């Protein structure tokens, strides 16, 4: 216990003597830990992560209580487990690195640009999706955000046109050549259509989800894109973000989610820019 008190006192002294570089160092580590916790919560490895926390706490307690044998066994377990962790979290680590590598730093610093164009694109998309939902026309629409989707665009046909409801409906008309692929909207404009998307690797998805929904979820797992999906069988409207799927949306809810996910309010308020809340999309995976 005396050792524990000494460690606490040393930590307090360190904090009191910290300079700007130390504060930046702590902030970076805290941010990385926060992102890691968020990553774990969204994946199937969350229970494993909880088990790891329990092992580490037990290791700490065994050292504090001077349980020599238990501490030795746990220490060796942790050392050997590092390699196992890399293997276990390989899909999640790969997706995280893909997002970092594909991010546009300038766009990230500047925020979401062309807000008016994006706003108009959302309005036209909602009109088109409402009509296609009633007609049970399948559709897969991807809204690019910070992560660039050049690889996906290259698999389809480059269009580079204004986003209009009629053009969207024509692209997804069941006899049109591009209707089976995904349509990608970048900065409020239709960039490409007929694009191929990565399938979801989540084994826990509901079996009633078809290829279109799995592709939409997969795209949201591999990037920060917002993906709108219309079922060809039921006509229901869904949205996928960060690997989470919200199904059976009304047109009003669909529009609200799109606006909260995609639009930055550029109006100044006391010299500060405000960004819309993302709270509308706090939904569970595989919700039916």
C-alpha cells in the first residue's frame, strides 16, 4: 500500500510540473484511447476486450498484493497475448488504417464544403428515394464524406453531374445498365454510378439482408460514408453509417438523418461555426 501511495504522489508531482509538450502528449494519448474504445464498442471483439481489461486488472492486483506466482503467470500470458491480439483485431486494425490512409486532410481541416450543394442533393435524393420506395425499385446511394472513394468510383462509370431526382431514378430503373451498382455522390454531385462496394465482414448480420444491404453496410464499415439503401423486395428505406444499419425509415426520418450526418452549418454564431448533431443515428446493429 505504501508503494501505491508513493506512485500516486509521483503522478501528482508530474502533473504539477507538466509543461505544454506534456499536455499535448497526454491529449494525444487520451484521444487515441478514446478512438480505440469507440472502435472496440462497434466490433464483435468487445467481449474479448473486456476480458483483456479483467486480465490486466488482475495482473495489477497480483503485483500490488505481491502474489509472486500468479503475477509471473499473468505477466507471461500478457507477453504472449500481444501477438494474439494483433491477429484477433486484424480486420478492425486494417479498416482503421484504410480510413486514415484514404482521408483527405485538407477536407478534414476545412470541414464539409459546399453545404448548399449538399443540401440540394439531399432534397433531390429524398424525393427520388421516396418515389423508388413506392415503386419497389432497388437502389444503393453512397454519400462521400472525408474518406475519398476513388477506388470504388473507378469500378463504375464516371458521371460528374448535378444531383437530381430524375437522374437518380433513371440510373436505378430496373432495365438501365447501371442499376445493379452503387451511385456515389461527392460534394453534392453525382460522381459515378454502377460502382462495386466491399461486402460486410460482420457474421452477425440478419439473414434476411440481401446483397445490396450487405454491400451498403460493408461500405460504411470501410469508410465514413453514409449509405442509403432501398429494398427491391419491400421498398423499405435504410441507412448505414459506421457499420450500423437503421431500417424501415419514413421519408421524414430519412431526410433528418441525412441532414444531420452530412451538413455543416456555415452560419456564424459569435464568430464560431457549428456542426449539426449526429445523435439521430444512435441505433443498434441489425435492427429490423
